């Protein structure tokens, strides 16, 4: 190195060193603005590496619903039950599930957490052996993520995440027994998840004897806490049978008696059909990916083949609006052409997507489900027409149960469902709760504190069925607040509320009329005696006249009892007998006739129409007198021609 260069470098080093030391000292004292340099880009790059999805959720298991022991137990049962129901329905099998929660350890801390073994057994189609390990021990592995079709699961995380939680808390592997048909072997496999590679490790694989023809049994051991109440396992299963009337369920709790929920519907729900994305819901990035993933296709072909409700004529219209040639290669579309194409897709009029991809519960079955859970006096339900958000079809259903054995002074019991799955956590963050809170229940004859749930013996069920439910987190605990969803939920709640209000008003009128009736019956004997003395008529005759006229002044409105099978209309409402047994019962024919007709205008019963006289034959005309001129014959008027 030349001497001049060496001196220059020494000078530079001597100038930099004090600056670094000065910055470090300034940073240490907190008075400077220039931080000390602690790492270089090379050292930072050396520490960067890819993160496995299993590693991520190992540290962030609260995102999946495993943030406390009680919730972890519920999430494990929920994910296994959802998988079993989806498998049975897709295979066309009426599901029979056995859920067992058994405590196998002692409480480990003050919170009451202990070691439990959760077992869920179904009669589904079973799982082929090569897929068992991937389904139960590999996160983000499944068949539902890419389909636009209603299903309970979506991402392929749930049951494998439950197995991961059990592995982290107890070190025990997940045990699966599966059999795919009669005469086929039953495989028992023990699995563990390699979190670094998100890969299943098979610890044990053997063939065992199993008396079932086909089905799957999953056993997961985990640290959990068993609690009752609205967020417990028992409440979850009770709500599950409400939304799934075709489910037969047996539950073995850790303590207490076995609970059995026989099915109330012997028909499976209609199978949902898979649809393509709707053009009004597609986003720009998704459109670009769809175009570039179709090599060899033109833009027009992609629009017709990959979207629903787009005809060749409509595809030409889109291309014309976007100023893109229909025969342009889809893979070559970039830049402003994609922007114009995306904008044109939002401007053209396209029919709403088909609702065949969603399967609502139905009004009748929703009421049957409510009867399965609540003993009430009044049930009502409604199903809204299909609607769309972000191009995804959805249907909202609401059911109400009122009266009976429901608590009278508590807030309404609200049950939220998304694709027939109960949502038990984060009610305040859910769009379903907001729709119920925002409804003015006071106009439906119920008390409602400001910004709170209505008070009274009321249960509300809201079900959202969609090909893609917008949950607020991966734990699937609350529905996001999309305007389209909120509007449909409010309309459905209001429709049921109006029917409930009409029922309550009719019942109140009936009670009021009964009070009036008893009031009249109480004083009729005394008044009849006094009037009889004044008019010198017997008391009984006057009293009978009062009783005959009584139904015309008191309108009796009673709730119509349910018609028993095979019987006709219910008995007509009649006023009760008077207090004294010696008094004649008021049974006027007019009131009985009005009650039979169920007329609400019995107060002013119209008089009976006068009896019609039988038709009489006209007497023949008398014969003409002798010599009298004959009557002129009627002749047709002559046609006059007007000139």
C-alpha cells in the first residue's frame, strides 16, 4: 500500500472511531438521536429462516382457540365433531356420534386444569390409510379450502391443531382408528407432529378388531379444565343438536349421567353444490392469478370457464368495456389491462350466484330443533332469500322460542350458528349479536334496556349459511361485520319479532276479555234479581237473558291448541260457567257459531239472514174474453237504414 493511501486510511479510521464512540455514548445517555450500530445486514440475514406453520401456531395457539384450558377442551371437541358431521353428510350417512370426555389425571394447578382424554367416534365413511397421517398431523391440509361450497371446516387446521395442543401439553400422540367398509381392516395409528417441518410422524401402525362397519375414532389427551355453563362442552353439544336435527348424539361426561340426543329428522340435508367465483366478488389480485394460471386460454375463455353466471355475450361486453380483445392470451394480460378488466367486471350486470351451494336448516326443522332444546309456548322461524357479499352467496335464518319453561326475568338466550356450528365465544365481537342488540324489541311487546338484550322468556337462534363465513379469527368464534350480512340478519330478526309481537298482543287481549267476562258474571245474578223485582219477572228468565247476551259484549280470544293428528279443528272457545253451579251456563247459539268460525268479530255478531221463500210458479194468464181483441204479437224492430 502506498504511504499516502495508508495515511489516508489511518486518518479516516481515526475520524470514524470517535464518531461511533460519540454516538454510543449519546445513545447511552439518551441525549443523542443517532443510535449505536449493533448488527449488520449480513448478520441479520444469517438469522433469517422460514417459519413452519406448525411452529407459528405452537407459539400462537391462542389464535386457534387454545388460549386457556377450558376453551382448549371445547375447541378440541368442536373440531372433531365438525369433521365427523362433514364426513357423514358428504357420504350420505345419517350421523351417529359418541363423544366421551374422561378425566385421566389430577388437577395440576390452582385453575383446576387437569389431564383429560377426549374421544369422538362416528359412523362416517372412514379415512383411507395414506391420508390419516396428513389429515390429523399436518396443518393447512384439507379438501375444503379451494371449494366454494358450504361446509363446517374451511382451512384444514382444526383437528390437527387440537392434536398439536395435546402433544404440547401432555406429550401424548394422537390415536386414530379408522375403517372404510365391511370386511376391510381397521387401522390404529399413533401420530405426532414434527413442528419444524409441519410433517406427521407415525409412531405406531397396527390392525385391530373393531365392531363397526365403517367410521373413525379419534383420541386426544390434553391438559384442560371441564366447566359447565354457556361456554362448556355440554352447552355446545346441546346447541349442535338444535342446528342438526338429523344428528344422533351420545355424550359421556366426566361426571354425571350419560346424555342422549336422538335425532328428530331422518333425512339428510340437501347436498350443497360447488360453484365458481362470482365476478362481482373477485378482487384484483385474484383475477390476475386466475388469468395467469390459465395458459393457452383467451381472456374470453377464462371469463366464461372460471366465473359463474358469465355467458359468451356477457364476456364480450366485459372485454369491450375494458378495451381488451377477447382473443388476447390470458397469461399475457398485465398492468392497466387487468385494472380495466377488473373494473368492467364490477360494472356489468350479472345475475346473483346460485344458492344451491348453501344448505339452510329450513323453517320447520329449525322449530323442531328449538323444541328439542326448549319447552316453550310459542315458536316461530324464518328463512331469508339468498343474498351475496363479496360474491359469496349466503342465507340467514332466525328462530324464536317464547314462554313455557324459559326464565322470565333473564336476558334472552341467544344462540349463534355459522354453517350449523355453534359460536360460543366473543359474542360482543360478532355481527349476529349486533343485529340482535340493534333490534327494537320494545315494539314487539318485550322489555329491553338500552343497548342490551331483550328481557323475558325468549330464546333467539340466528344461523348464517355461506360458502365462506367471514370469521374474525382462525378460532372461528365470531362473524365479521359486513354490511350485507348485518342487513339480512336484522331483517330476519325483525320478521320473527313482528310475529312474536302479534302473538303477545293477541294473548294480552284474551286475558283482558277474560277479566271482563268474569266481572260481568259476578254481578249478573244481583242485577237480574233487581230488574226482575222491578219488572215483576222471574229472576231466572232475566238472568238467562243476560247470559245469552253476554258473548256479544265480551269477545273471547283464546290461543288455538295444536291440532292432534287425525283430529279436526279444536273445540270452540266458550265462556266459562258462572261461579254458582246452579246458574245456567251461557251457551247461546250465536256465540257458539261465531266461536266455531273462529271469527274475531264475535262482539258484534251479525243477525242471521232471513230465510228465503221457496220459489213460486207464476200463475198462467187468464183466457181472453170472448170478442176481445187478440193481443198483438211481439215483432222484431225493423232495421232502419240511416242515409
